[in-house]
């Protein structure tokens, strides 16, 4: 199936602001259904305020393993002791319709996606400092002190993969990072090959003898 939409991979150490940036991006009027975020499957417990099917599809380990066996995932990885995976079918259907898809996945998943979809564009988000990363993890008030310690300990090794990505953003001013993210997505939408597929009819009318 031809893919008119683009697959955008977004990674960062936990707490750098990916989820907030993605949410703000989807709320912009310009997103207007042309941009969707993929809802991953996970085996981690639901956090307060999370909704099954919205933030994640929450499944147990046995269900997750069945989905792996069935080939349902584009990629999957174990992150912080839980399984996370991206479902293939839904994404392919969206891309074929010209809808851009955002994947909030870690660097291991990003590698697997790049191998399968070389045209995917990847964006890495850095925090402005280690201190600010820790402050944001605490400010979110969603994880225990022990979980936050684990995420801080993993942050450096995650950030070391920044150079595998096409774009690198620093989420200091939220508005600035949001504008940059939006600009990357808009520029990719205007790619000639993708626009030609999207505007086949217009082009044939404009170019008719
Ligand atoms: P957050 O980092 O605090 O937003 O925590 P989450 O629990 O939402 O995400 C945990 C980690 O799993 C992050 O590094 C995500 O990028 C990663 N992740 C989420 N969904 C997927 C997925 O479908 N595939 C892969 N490979 N990683 C994912
Ligand atoms: P991630 O999805 O990368 O784990 P979140 O989007 O949950 O990160 O952000 C972590 C916390 O930092 C949240 O409380 C969020 O409101 C806050 N935050 C995100 N971006 C900024 C920013 N530019 N300045 C200050 N706080 C921010
Ligand atoms: P959290 O438990 O805080 O929701 O997510 C922890 C990490 O798992 C985040 O860094 C997030 O990007 C990653 N993650 C979430 N979903 C997936 C997924 O489907 N695949 C992979 N590989 N990582 C994921």
C-alpha cells in the first residue's frame, strides 16, 4: 500500500516533555485530523487519570506475547521492566489515507521502525538540564521516588542515542519547541513525492494539454 502520510518517531528521556508536546500539537487547529498519535500496547499498570485505549491499550503479559507471536507489532521493546509495542495494522491504514502518525517510542523502537520504514522521520527531545529533567519528573507527580530515580538513571544512556535521529530539539521554552516540532511536520507534508500523491487530480487538471 502506498504511504502518503509520514511516520514521525519522537523520543526523549522520560520527563523531557514528549507527551505534553504531542498533546499540544494535536490540539492545534492546523492538526485538524491530519495528524494522529499511535496508541501503543503496554503491560505497565495504568496511572491515575489514564484511560484504556486512549493513553495505551493496557494488556497483560500473556496477551502481549500472543500479539508478538501474531506479528501484530511494527516494533516492541521492554522499557523499565514493562513491554511496549506499536500496532502495525492501524498505522498502515492511516498512512495510506495521508494521515501523519506520531510515535512516542524509545530509541530501541525507533531503530526497529527505521529498518522497516526508512522514510520515517525521527525527532529527539532533550531537556535543558539534568536538574530540570528531575524537576519535571517530580512536578508531574505520577511516579514514586523510586521510579523517578530509575528514570533519571536511564536518562543519560537514552540521551546518548540522540545522533541516530534526524532532528534534535531542546525543550526549554515549551512554545519554541512546539513551533519547531510543528515546522518539521509541516515541511515534511510538503515533500514533492507526498504532495504529488495527495494532489494527483489537481496535477492532472493543471497539466492537461
Ligand atoms: P514517559 O516517558 O514518562 O512519557 O512514559 P511512558 O510510559 O509514556 O513511556 C515509556 C517509554 O516507552 C518511553 O520511552 C516511550 O518512548 C516508550 N514507548 C511508548 N510506546 C512505545 C512503543 O509503542 N514502542 C516503543 N518501542 N516504545 C514505546
Ligand atoms: P515525557 O512524556 O517526555 O515523559 P511530559 O510531557 O510528561 O514528559 O512532561 C514532564 C513534565 O514536565 C510535565 O509535568 C510537563 O507539564 C512538564 N513540562 C514539559 N515541557 C516543559 C517545559 N518546556 N517547561 C516546563 N515544564 C515542562
Ligand atoms: P511510560 O511508562 O512512562 O508511559 O513510558 C515509558 C517509556 O516507554 C517512554 O519512554 C515511552 O516512550 C516508551 N514507550 C511507550 N510506548 C512504547 C512502545 O510502543 N514501544 C516502545 N518501544 N516504547 C514505548
